[in-house]
């Protein structure tokens, strides 16, 4: 067994013990990326600010 494969296997074994951490991280990232997508969508429609001038400057 090569050193690289052994290291990868050990890493998988250690991370498997903390599966709940991966799920929690995935939920947090999903919320962050959803908010980022909403902001990007609104920026595309120039609807972030109340005035047209400010919205045009943000894009």
C-alpha cells in the first residue's frame, strides 16, 4: 500500500467518526450560497438599492 493511499484511508476513517460535522457544514454552506444567489439575481435586475443610480453603480 502506498503512503498516499494509506494517508487518504486514514483521513476517511477519521472523518467518518464526525459525520454530523459534515452535515452541519453542508447546511450552513447551503444557506450562504442561497443568499449569495439571491443577491446576484437581484443585482442582475438592478434591484438591490431603492434608486436607479445606486443600483446601476453596483453592477
